[in-house]
């Protein structure tokens, strides 16, 4: 079974490098973050810099591990957007974490096509193995388990995402057990 390179996963964990830890408004954005924002904004016409909002939120999440309300305000200020418009983006997409999560974020699709092919059972199996409710994080901070909307691979159910990037298909209980063991051993 293949999944994220642990080093790559670790590299996506919250990092304070190159960022100010102060929270609240634009001061949250370090020079390094603003440089990254500027590169994203430059991809769009000068009067459409708001189009970079998703990329900027992704950068914030890479830096801090989640997108806080203060981060949303900072992004809104940088892009000249209404804070509510940024919040709508953050809350619409599953990939943005609105609070700190575990090292490994496991999203199992439970939409109807997957439900008909053991998607819900796969979610229940993971929760049972880890001793958490859906949406919960293990006490050691290693795993957060969430359900997700359609991942676009209905024929491969049960399907899941690891850390928003690695799609895994045909996740039988045996494959789920292998995955959890492998991830737990790559702390
Ligand atoms: S419904 Fe699960 S991938 Fe489409």
C-alpha cells in the first residue's frame, strides 16, 4: 500500500519558520508569507487579485496548520476582500482546517454511491480502531478522522484522502488496518 511519504507529510505540519506567531490582522503575515501571496496574486490580472484567495488560504494552512479567523481577516485584508467572502471559501472546501487537527487527516467519502459500497463501514472501522468519533482527533494528536463529500472516484469505493492529497481506493478493513499501522509507525 502506498501513501504519502512521511517526510512530505511532516513538511505540511504547522511551521512557525518564516512566520510571525502574532495573531490578529495583517501582522500575522510574515514577509515570507506575503512574498508567497504575491507570487500567487501575480498569476491573475491586477484587478482580479481576489482570485488568489484559495492559494493564499492554502499557504496559511501550510504555515499554521489551520486557517483561523485571524488568518481569514489577514487574507481578506491582503486581497481587499470582505472577511465574510474569505470565510465562505474556508468553510466551503473540506481541505481547509478551521481548527488544529492531527498529523494525519483521514477523510472517508460517505456520499451515497460510496455508502452503497461500504464507505460508511470504512469510516466506522477507522473510528473504532482509533477510538474516536467522526470529526475527532486521537489523544496523541496523530489522527483526525472526518467524512468527506464525493472525491470523484465513486467506482473505487471505499475511497479516502490522507492529508488532502493522497487518494486511496478500495479500502477494505484489511487495507485500512495496514494504513493505520503504517502511519502510526512513521511518527
Ligand atoms: S460518492 Fe464517494 S467518491 Fe463519489
